[in-house]
C-alpha cells in the first residue's frame, strides 16, 4: 500500500490529528498489515492506494473500531495515545466511514453499525 504525498500538502511540522505510528493486523493465516504508518493533519485528504488485498479496508476497519489490531499498535489521536478497540463512543464518533457497499447496510451508518455487518 502506498501513501502518496502532494507537494501542496500542509506543512508536516503541524501536529497530526491522527498519528498511526505502527499498526499491524494478522487474520488467521494472513498478515494484512505489517507496521502500517500514516499521519493525518487538519485539512489533508489522503488516498489509500494499493492492489487488491493490500490491506486498505483492514486499515479503515481498525481505525473505525470494527477490527482489533494486533498487540503493540501505537496510535495517537490529538496528541494522546488511543486504543482504537476500546475507544469511547465519543472518541469513536470522530471517525466516520462512508461505506463502499451501501447495500449491505440496512439502516443508519456511522459508528452505530453492528461490527458483524461491516463491509468495506
Ligand atoms: N476477515 C478476514 N479473515 C481473514 N483474512 C482476511 C479477512 N479480511 C481480509 N483478509 C485478508 O487480509 C488481506 C487484506 O485484505 P483487505 O480487504 O484489507 O485488502 P484491500 O486492500 O481492502 O483489498 P481490496 O482492494 O480487494 O478491497 C487480504 O489478504 C485478505 O484476504
Ligand atoms: Mg478493500
């Protein structure tokens, strides 16, 4: 998976809102993410680009709290460490997901969608 940075991006000396310093995810028999990193600052738009199966959806699912990262993830939100899996509902409401396949959702999306129905 590639992180493409534009030369018009905001300066990187601004502290990130979301700072994924390291994040791995292993499904049974499949390492989906290995030491993934991404920093998102106010006003930035990022695109996750990668071949099928490179872990794009997994990263979003972990950030949204639908999937639990491997032990050892180091993620900061607004300068403070955050456990994405145990984040409070208030913290979780700060991450919103627009689903690729709306047909899989029977009603309201956002952070109230049941985990088991998450389809990104
Ligand atoms: N629930 C799961 N159980 C086991 N393996 C999984 C599971 N979900 C994803 N994987 C595997 O993890 C890897 C990353 O999958 P992921 O769906 O995150 O990739 P992706 O980049 O979103 O792919 P695509 O471009 O096809 O949407 C793949 O090898 C996939 O088969
Ligand atoms: Mg995907």
